[in-house]
C-alpha cells in the first residue's frame, strides 16, 4: 500500500484516475476470489450463477461508475487547462533592432585650382622731367670713386657691393667698349660697366679696367658699375642737390651735390640706357 500511495502522489490528472480505477478492479477481484475460496473450503454450498453475477455486477458497476466519474472529471479539468493554454496570448518576441544604416561619406570637395601668380607690374617709367621718387625728402647715398671722380648712388637703389677685380671678370667678344664683361661675384653674374667711360669719355684713358676693386649692383638688376674705392654713406636734403630739370641727355645723371662736389646717379635711368640696343650692347647674355 505504501508503494501505491507513492505512485498516487507522483501521478496527476487522467493518469491518477486511470491508476485508481485499475487499483479498485484489482482489489475487488482479489477480495471476491478469497471469498469464493473460503466458501468452497467450508462446503456451505455454491451460489447460483445468477445471484453471483447479480452481486458482482452491482458492486462492479458502482465502483466502475465512481472511477469513470473521477476519470471524466480529471479529463475535463485537463482539457480546460489545455484550452486555456491554447487561448493564452503568445508573447511576441521583440524584433531585433535594425542597425542604423551607415551615413554616406561626404563627397570630397574638389581641390581648388591654384590661383595663377599675378604677373609683376611693369615698372612705371618716370618722365625725364619729373622729380625722382626718392628725392622728395631726406635720403642717403653711398660715395664711391671712379677714375678720380667722386660719385654717389642712393641707398634705396643700391643692390649690393662686391669685391672684384680683373681676374673675376669674364670678357665677352663682340660687345661695346664700355662693357667690361661678366663679374662672377657671390651668387650673381653681373654685367659690369666701365663707369668712367660713360661719365667722362673725353678725360678717360682706360685705367679703370686695370685698377677697379669693387662692383656696385644697380638696384636688383644684373648690371653693375666698376669702381676703384668705396667711401662713406652720407645723408642729404633735397635742397643740397642741384637737380637736373631734364634728364633726356645723360640720363644716368640725377644731379650734383655742391658741398661734396659729386655726381648722383639716376639708377633707373642708367639701367634703361644700358639696356638700349642703340648703345651697342647685344642682349645675348643670360
């Protein structure tokens, strides 16, 4: 019986009802068999088949009805549970979040085309009768000597001073007499002029070509003037200079300084004069 109770405790629903029904049948069959054996041993007489069948049928029917009622109740209860389970709303699983679409890479802007370098403005030529720009106020000059003549060059138009000599100048065939050659000084190849031949052609015997020691670069051009000696820098007022009103003739001369008895170069006018092919210079040098 203990084993039967343990089984009942582990069975549920229709299984328990069926097991109970089978146990009842087994118990009733065992009881009836024992009773029949006792009656046969005592020899008290046999029951009639009709009465035996009648008694067994009533007991069996009563037990069977009770067992089936329990079975039907269990089946109905289990069916209701199943129906409730079927009707229970299904829990929707959350849809996985969609990964955001990658943002399109911004289109690269085309690189701006480099702006063309502005062409250098052409140097405005100053009229030969207009005052020179650097001569409207106080200015400084460098004094130097050419064939015994003192000259001055405005510092604002002085490109540089370089030591040189005959050994550093390369002569070029086919050029005019006033062209001494190309002086290789520093990082420059300067076309060098015999200054004395321009300044005092009637009083010059050609000694400068053998005795010059310096070349003075005219502004940022590739022209230079040869000189024997470099002196000092001086400061001048416009009133100290006797200016030329017309520089059409001898355009290299801007004026004279009375106190120092020297000539002031018009550097830009001198460069124009040297570049003029009418003066014999063949512009084939680079």
